[in-house]
C-alpha cells in the first residue's frame, strides 16, 4: 500500500466528498418523508370530507412527476457506471500523450477522484429528484428509488486498496494501448 502523504490526503478528501453527498441526500430524504407524510395526512383528511372536482370517485391522478423522475433514475444509474470510467480513461490517455516522462501516482489519483465525483453526482441528481417526486405525489416507490441511489453512493465510498487497485489497472491499460507508456 502506498503511504505517501498525497494519496492519504486525497483519500480523505474523496471520503469527505462522498460522505457529504450521501449526508445531503439522507438529510433531504428525512425532510421529504416529513413533508410527504404531512401531505399524506392532509390527503386522508380531505378524503373523509365530501369529494368534489376531478378527484371525485376516489381515483388519484396518474403520478406523472414520479414516473418522469423514475425514468431519470433509470437513465442515470447505468450512466453513473459508464460515463465516469470512460471520462477518466480518456483524461489519462490525454495526459499520458502530453507527458514525456509518464504519469505519476498523483495523476491517477486525481483521475479517480474526478470520476468518483461524477459518478456520485449522477446518482445524487435522481435521488433528489425522486425525493421531490415523493414530496409532491407521495408515491412510496419514489422514496425507494432515492434510497437505492443513496445506497449506490454509499457503496462508492473509496478505500485505499480499492483506489490503488484502480490505479494499477489503469496503468496496465495505458501500457497495453498502442502509443501507451512502456
């Protein structure tokens, strides 16, 4: 394991970033549940009163906001795995071509940090969007989707061993590519 100060500091920075994104998502989830439950209580009280208007007959309208946010999550979750890795590989190839001495560990750690932030951001967006949908329409499955996105963010919390393995694999990829480091 590399114990130089730079990787240790970068690892701590990455953990703080991921932890902050997760904490923000979970805090907003608590607010969304509180607001959603309050709205649900009001809906139940309104249902006990004589109904008039478009909701007469006990039918709720189609949860359009929740469906749209679920589609957003369906697109963003796979993208959170594909897009950041491809962007990191492209950045490393570009840096390698521009460097006459090859890449040091710090360049790889910076690339990992960048792809980590992008991946978590791609998950944080649909988590917040589905929490808003839950507040608006009280669809419990929207809350489930947000929870799934939050769990994926938590799974991205980096370990020193995981980052070092990623760096090793990226170095291998660069050396195997035509025009890569030798």
